[in-house]
C-alpha cells in the first residue's frame, strides 16, 4: 500500500507547482503580447463605451447601431485632435536635427575647461583602445595578394522612411483590430457575460462570477472616467501654462502631458524632463528650463495629490508599493503598452483576488 505524503511534503509540492505555473503564465504572456495587448485594449474601450451603449439601448436604439455610433464618436474625436495638431507635431519633429546640432555646438564650445577625472579616464580608455587596435591590426598583405575589405551598410534616409511606413501600417492594423474586437464586445455584451456565468459548476461559483464581473465593470468604468477627466485637466492646464510663458508648440506638449498622466510617477517625470530640454533649447537659459519643467511637475503634482484621490474615492484602492511594482513588472513584460495598461490590470487582479477565497491574501497585499 503506497505511503501517504506528509502534509509538509504536500505543501512543498503545491508551492513548487504554483511557482512553475506562474512562471509559465509570465513566459506565455510575454511571448503572446502581440495577441494579448489588443484584447486588453479592446476590453478597456468596451468598459469606457459600454455605459453609453446601454443608455442608447434604453432609448430603443439597437445595440449594433449604438456600438457603431460610440466607436465612431471616439474615432472622430481622436482624428480631429490628430488633424488639428499635425502641423505642430511635424514642426517639432523637423526641429529635432537643429536642436541636436545646437546641443552639440554648446557642448563643443564648453570643452575649454580643465579636464576632470572623468575626462582623464575617458582619455586613458581611448589610448588603451588605440593601442589594442594597433596590436591586433592585420599584417601587410604579401606581394601579389589583394586584401578584401568588407564595408558595413550605410544608414539611408529611404530605409528609415520605409521602416516608418511599415510601422504606421502595422499601427493602423492593430488599431482596426482593437476597434473591431471592442465592437463585438459591445454588441454581444449580454451573451458574453451569460456564457461566463453558465460555465460555473455550482450556484455559488456563478454568484461569485457575477459579482466579479460587476465589480470589474464598476471600477474600470469609474477609473477610465476619472483618468479621462484628470488627463484633460492636466493637458489643458499644461497647454495654457506653456503658452503663457511662450514655449513653442505648447498644445503638442499638452497632449503629451495628458497621455503620460495615465502612468503614475513615471509619466509626469518623462514629460517634465522632455520639457526641460525643450525649454533650455528654446530660451538658452537654465532658469527657464527649470521653470518650464517645474510648471509641468507642479500641475501633475497638484492633480496627483489632490484631484485624483478626491475623485477616485475608495475604488480599487491599492498601496503605492504595489502600484510601483506593477508598473515596473508590466513595463518589463510588454514595454510601453504594459506601462500604460498596468493600473487597469492591477485593478482587475485585485477584484478577482478579493472575491476568491484562495487568492484573498494576494488581494490584501495589493490593497492599502
């Protein structure tokens, strides 16, 4: 008769299987990011537009037409903003080479200072590299033997334009896929929820599934609403502030500030750093660069510490360490899309963990 494993041995095996399953899920999510990211984006679009489609349905507008109208409204608004700011954005891109030349000129003009310790270390490293290159240089070719030299391919502007065109076509394709998935989710909302509930083996499991779906919908919808409102406020305030101090193309940077405001901590820092560089290049003054960067940081700080907490309330409250770690993890896993999607996915994870008995410790760790 086989021996029954001891409780400690069973716990060890269960922990090992759990770790292996989590590692496999992480690797799968990293490998399938091109498939999973459109689904996550489509889910966010669905939760953002579902209340509007539900209201249209209560007004006896067919759900197919309501979903189409909601998506058309979003696409039209984004297209209008893109068209309105296209010239300013292209002007910013055209000024990048001149800005780089200006930075290089300023750097060269300031090289007449006494060499620092870092300069001396760099000079020593160059001398070592030159000596190593001379020692490993090939011997002169024997008489009558032609030495062949392989030239590396040179970067060409046409290649860059081709890559940019391919990237734009790929982005348009991904956008169309996300909108199509969101359209189907909006149209077949009730069917999708009913199928999820029907798969529950017991009445209790079905009840938990309904609670999870309702909590996810409520919290994600409120989160999206608050983020849209706060990003709009940050964008408008940043644009007006930059326009008042005379920065070029202020509304392009206003849109950037509103978009990056979605990412806690990192987003405002990125925008403030970029605005500091732009302010220094335009005004050629450290004081003005600090003023431009400080204005952006002041606006996002006031929004982050006063406006967002008062609007968000107690919805999906999570501790700061969990938010910071989640942003780092999803940024590593999916790059920039992961950084932008980290908070919604953390919210969904916390809702699911709070409703399932075996996962409640994880939910408590994520909460405040």
